[in-house]
C-alpha cells in the first residue's frame, strides 16, 4: 500500500475472530473501506464468511458499538470504519474528535484491540483517495493493524472464547442469536 505504514509481516488470520463496525453515513466511501479490510483479511488466510460486519448510523455511534463488540469476549479485535468530511460548521470537530476518543477508550476499557479506521478528511477527494482499492485503502491497513495487534497482545491474553469453528462460518445468524439471548435475559 503506497504511502502507508502497513506491516511487511505475514499474519495468519485463520486463528482469529475480527468484527468490523462501520458507519452508514458516507456509505460509498465506507463500503470501499470494508472491501479493503475484507480483502486484507482474505489475503492473510481468513475466510470471508468468518468476518463479522455490522453497521451504525454514523461515526459518532461507532465507539459504543466497538466497545460492546470488544467487551463481549467473542472477538480478538474490532475495527471501526467510517468517514467524516469537514463541512462549513464545527460539527466535524465534534464528531471526529469524540469518535477518535471513544474508539481509543473502547480498546483501553476492554483490553481488546479496537482499530481506528475512520477517515477524517477535508474533502470528498481526500476521502476517495484514502478509500481507493487500488491505492492506499485505509480499510486494508486497519485490518493489518488489527492482526498485528492481536499477535502482539496474544501472550498477555487468556481467551475465554471457543476456537474458531472450521465447520460452520459465524455470521449474522450468531449475532442475531446473541441479540435474542440478550433480549430474553432482560425481560
């Protein structure tokens, strides 16, 4: 990836579980970030059906979703993807700053790597450049950062989750079942 800090290391994604929480706001850009992250996952041996992708309304909502996924004990890392483009009002500073702080706090609170893959740019053109699949896709870089952090922290982590099943790919069905269990327990 040109102009990136991507690791030259090779990672083995097959042993890990990663969740992506992605904003719907600025969807064309965020969709490219998701595609880049998914490609990096597969390039490092992960199966596309084993990656969990959930959407939030916008970047401001990413920290809470990232915290819940990180704290649930089922994921080795969480990647937050979004795009905040500066406009004519101070809204950008509030959304971008609180999103960054919240994502950092989610990682610190959970002890799980929570990767900040949110573009904070001045223009649409800058967003398109950073999300381009042919250039410096920050989604792909975020996946590589997640895999690197998982491996870096692995000696310090005692996983309580079951190993990744190779017979059935986890997906939204598992997520929906977990939601049903939470609802049943809260009523």
